[in-house]
């Protein structure tokens, strides 16, 4: 019965008489419910377990908790003081004959709803609920009820919305948009509540009728302005100046319609704009987004002839180290989208955006990435290091081509150099795609090019690690070769399946599982998401697991080869195995250390030192491969010396032959 009453109050769709009956039926058990309120939750807190408890006295609803790290954390809260009986200024049932004396209109086939009663009791200005709403605490349950009320009012059939109705509607919305209520939006079970408010206010304002005088309705957390335009206007603009928190600091926002655009208007039309200083933070809190709005949110309702507007935003945070992006709110997908706007001009104080309003995009703002460190040192290290890495890898592959026939005479050395070549190729491709991804990166990045770049960076960097794993497994094969020998073709096929097949499966599953929900990419860069979907784990877990496996393998092999008594016939093979072990023992920690610092930059992305170390190690990986995988290999050095000596000998023979030909001309017949 209690759950039915909760549903009645929240949805505002049951008849008012039914709500009253349910209320009477449950009032006797209220004291028992409150008596159970002891502590957070009974029982032991085990990770991922959940529990609920009743709300404090004089409120209705429940509080939900989830156990994380042996501690209960609140996740939902439906506690409320507002309901169908006390939302009006007078008690709805204080007059017994009220239901008999008042004829309730029918809206959308739902008679006698609370919204119907509201429109019947105060149809001119909606003022009959304002007093009790303003006196109600801004707790999550009350916010949810007011959100539903705003939604129902905006979807009801209206003969017209005048300035008085718009003023009352704004006053109701202003109560829950207060900056003091932002944290409570986090606990509303319906995560889309903030989106509903934004859409409802815009929908209601769209019905506003402007008679002769411009409309200017200003509240602390919502400001609506409207006017009439025609083709002969020079230009029109709305300027808002609002506080974004409880301090005296104010930011401004301007909506500017150019003269060229106004000429497209064939008849007098209305233009309405609404400014919100807190809805950006509320959207972030309720949707658990990890992008930060850095200015007012400006909604614009234009005649269909107008396709372009200019928006000027004051920045809330003046930091020059953080990227800024002009965005529009996608009303269907409930996310910020950079495709709706483009940046025209920016400095430390302001951003100027050119936007395209449409049915999908009505609200606009600027976003700021949270902790992006755009240090010139990082940029210099990254691009210089990547340049050196790419050149080193090309040189590594060139050397392998030159000495291939000399260093691949046995099966184990052939397979080893297959691994080295593929490590170099995959790292080279990863570096190239990394550069492509860096050029495509930006706040709220989400387009096909960025998705493709992230996929290939993920795939090729994983391939580097899996080919390193292949080298480690090759060591184990070298030890076991005494007992069983597989055909070379089978071994090569196995190596390629491991080196390219496994990364392809992991990268493919990651993009397929996260991209449909827009959780594949980070909001500020073309790389795997961490905050929302933890997609980055699809790289970190395999990479670091391979590092551990490789180090264990190398340790076991070194111990085994030192103790084993192997005959002279296996001497060359043992030397090859030892060389591979040393190679992996050097490269694996380097690669693992690199991405270990990469994880550190995710966990603590404000520390510049971690970013510098990660950039250095990551950018110079190709150089490490060249030095430790190729140049320090004695067999490769011997082969290179042989090629150089052979080249010199060939050159000397050529010179001698040419000299003999010139000094001893052929004699004719005697």
C-alpha cells in the first residue's frame, strides 16, 4: 500500500480522491516505519551489496545504499515532504464538497489529475502552488515531484502562455535549480530528471505569447527574455548576467542574431532566450558526466528561418591550461554534442561560438575538460620523441632486411626475428595512429574519425605487447624443442594468431560493447574512456598481465638454462634462447614501466611529473626497440660488419678491375 502511495504522489496521475484514500490507509503505520530508522543499514557491509532504509520522520520515501570498500554509500534518495495533499496553498480536502462543486477539465484523456486541479484552481498564473513549493526543502524526493509537475504542466493543453504563467513557471523551476540543491540531484533515482527540466522549460517557453512589449522574467537561477523581430531589424541580442554560485561573482552570456540572418524572416516572429547558471552542473551531477560546463547554458527558441546565431560566453573558470569547446545539448541522446557549434574566438575570459539551433539542439554552452595538462613541455617531448621513435623503428626494420639471411639460419632465430620485426611494425603503426588521434582530439570528441583512430591505437599497442608475449612463449618452445618439434609453418601461424588475432578480438569487443552507449571515447581525447565505462581496462589489464607473465617466464628460463646440462649440439640454440631472454628482460620492464606511468596519469591526472615521465617513456619506445632489440644483439652486429666488409671488398675489387683494364690494354694480332 505504501508503494502505491509513493507512485501516486510521484506521477501525479491517480485521481485526487484515490490519493486521499491511500494516504488515510497508510498514516497509521507511519510511526512504525519511523521507528525502524536506526543507523544506516543492518547487517555486514560486503562490497557491491545494497540496502534501503526509511526516510527520517516527517518525510516519506526510502534511502538506498551501496557497499563500497566496506563502507555504506548513499546512492538513491526519494525522501519528500511534498505530496498531492499539501502542494496547494489550501488543503485540497478542507472543503468536503470541493470535488462535487468544481468541474475538472480533461487533459490527454486523464481526468482529475493533480495537474488538472492545478490548472482549474489557478488557471491564470499557476500561483496556487508557489508558496508551498518555495517553503519545501530541496531534498531529492521533493525535487523529483516538482520535476514531474513541471513536465506535466509543459505537456498540458493550453490556450496560450502569457507572461504571468511564464513567471509562475519560472518561479517553480527556480526553486529546484538553486545552487544549494545541486548535490541532491545526484540521488534522484531517475537520472534523466535534469534533462526533463531543461526540456520542459524550453517546451513551455516555446508556447509563450509576446504581445507588444518585450518579456524579461528574471529569477536567480533562470532568466527568460523574449521579443518580436522582423526582417527590417538591424540586429537583435539578449544579454544575461547571472551569479553561478552563492558568491557575488557574475558571468554574462549573450545571444546575438546578425542582420543577415534577420533578413531571412519574412513576417514578424518571436525570439525567446533562457539563461541557466546552474543547469550545467545539475546535468553533470545527475547524469554522472565527467565534463564541466564553464559558462551559462543558453536556450534559444527561434523562427524556423533562422539557421545561425552567435553566442558569447563568459568563462566561469579562467584557467588557460584547460581546453574549451562550444557544444549544444542533444535533446534525444541527452548529451553535449560539439557538432552543433564551432568556436569562432577564444581568450582566457570569453568564448565566442557560432551555433545552429534546431529541433534537436535548443540549448548551448561551453565545456571545459577537468584536468587536462596542456604543457608545452609535454607537447615538445611527445612529438620530438615520436619522431625519434618512428625513425628508430624504420632503421630497425631496415637493419633486419639487410641481415635477415645471416641471422635466421636456425628455426629458433628465424622465429625470434619474426617477433622482432612484428614488434617494430606494430609499434610503428601505433605511433602513426597516435599522431592522427592527437590531431583529432578535443573536448567532447565523438566522431567516426576519432573512433577509428582510437580503435587502431588500441589494436596496435596491444599487438606490441602480444608480440612480446609471443617472444616469451618462444623461449618456452626453445626449451621444449628437445622433446617435440612443430613444423615451422604451424609455429609462424600460431605467432601471428597470437600477435594480431588476440588484440583484434579485444579491441573489437571493446568498441562494440561501449561505442553504442557513447562510452568508448574520453570526452577530451581520442583514447579509451575511463570515467564512464572503464574501457581503458581493455588495454591496461592485458598489457600489464603480459608484463607479469613475461618477467616470470624469463626468470624461470634463466634459472633452468643455468642448471641444465645441455650437450654441444644444442649450444647454439641455448645461446639464442639466452639472447631472447635478455632482450625480453630489458624490453618488458620498459614497456611495462611506460604503461604503469600511463595508469598513474589516469588515477592522478593533475601531477605534471607523471605526464612527463609517461610521455618520455612512451615516445621513445621505438628507440628502445632499436637499441635493445637490434643494435645490442651480437649476431646482428656481426652480420652488419660482414655486410660492410663485403661491400668494401666488392668496391675494392671493382676499383682493381677498373685499374687493370685501363693499364693493360688488349693487344691486337701480330
